[in-house]
C-alpha cells in the first residue's frame, strides 16, 4: 500500500488538476524516459474549423448524417459547419460504421483520411486540390472520390512550454499522429518535439511504445481519443486528457483534468520529489 508521502503527492496532484490513479503510478511517473503524444485534442485543441470543401450537395447531406454518428473532433466540426441539412433521401436503416483513426463508412459512402483511399483512380486529382498543411478528409462513393473537406485546428500554447520542460528533464517527446505528413511536420516544428510519426494507425502507436520498452526505456503516452486507448493501456504510464473519450480515460493511469500538459509536468516534479523522500 502507498506510503503517506505518496498519498500526499497524489492529493497535491489532484488539487493541481492531475488525477493519478494509485501509488505505483505516482511513484513511477518520474522514471519516464520518453513521452509519446497524440496530436489532435492533445497538442492541439481538437476544435476544428472547416476551411474549404467541395462535395456534391446530395452527398454532403449523407456526410453530415454520417458524421452525426461519430464523436471525432473532425466529425463535430463538420456537423457544426453544415447546419440544417436535408436527410429525407437518406437510408437511415443502413448502419454507420466508424473505423478508429481512419474515418466513417455507410454502405457505398466512405469518409476519411486520404491515405486510406488506396488505388482510387481520381486520388491525385483531389490531392492536387488540397493544401497539404491542412487536415483533409476525402469523401468517396462506390470506390470513387467525389469530394474533400479541409479543416484547421490550433495548437495549445501550454503544450509548447510543457514539452520544453520535459526535454529539460532529459525526456524525449515524440508525436504520434494519424494525420498526414505535412500537418504532422508543421505541428512537430511548432511544438518542438524531438521527433514525429505521421499516418499512424492505432496499432502503429502501440508498436512505437513496445519498441521503446524493448530498448529498456520507460514509455509514457498521452492522448485523448478512442484510437489512443490501446496505446495508453500498453504504455508504462498512460495519460489521458480530461476532455478525452471515456475509454481513453479508463485506459489511463493519469488524467489531466483540464487538458493542460503543464499540469503533467507539475506531477512529474511531484513524483521526482517523492522519490527523493521515499528512497
Ligand atoms: P490523431 O492521431 O491526430 O488524434 P486520429 O487518429 O483520431 O488523429 O484520426 C486520424 C485521421 O483519421 C484524421 O486526421 C482523419 O483524416 C481521419 N478520421 C478519423 N475519424 C474521422 C471521422 N469521423 N470522419 C472523418 N475522418 C476521420
Ligand atoms: Mg486525439
């Protein structure tokens, strides 16, 4: 069971916006060698705005209907951008399937990240149209791309400071994102992480964590999405954003209540001080 010093550190953390689930997590937080971080909702607000789009009207109705069934930040932005759509012609008995880290599908209609539309004939035509520094999703019907939607998101300022703070402690910070190469490199440069990996599927995020662990590194992972939950569960220290999906929060050892990565750095320092007391 936890020592009084550990319990007091947990309670200090809780007062400062970080819930550490148990003594072991509190005592081991300071052993972290590498911190993997998701992008959307973690380093950024996950509050997207639609910048531009080109989707046929009837299919846009389908897109909005489908995204209403998803909780992804991109889905929320699309639903907010296109209000008062007409759903009369839509077959609502057909299920909407969400593919974590990729997009949504309903019958012949697919919405999701461009890199998943492998071999679609008109892909390059649409890739040429979009500004690659923006998060972009493609819309396809019957294996043909029929449109795109480009969105923007904003970086959390406190994330930039926190990343620098972890690096000062000798911790490497690596961005793992499902988004495209251009968006990933732009965010990586702005937040000044040590490295980044774009186009990550949920299982890719796990692979990077397992690789660090094989190299005897204690790996932390911070994320917010359903797609991050498996990685959070596999990390030595899983950290979820408080606004994250419930499955991410359940999978994590640590929860950052108000999404401020600076609070995680604060808890790291608590853990460091704690270990000087109990060792
Ligand atoms: P991140 O790792 O940056 O948090 P995700 O893994 O959640 O990103 O999503 C990766 C990509 O998958 C998004 O950039 C988007 O292209 C696509 N995607 C995921 N969910 C949806 C959705 N509901 N609608 C459209 N595209 C989606
Ligand atoms: Mg995310």
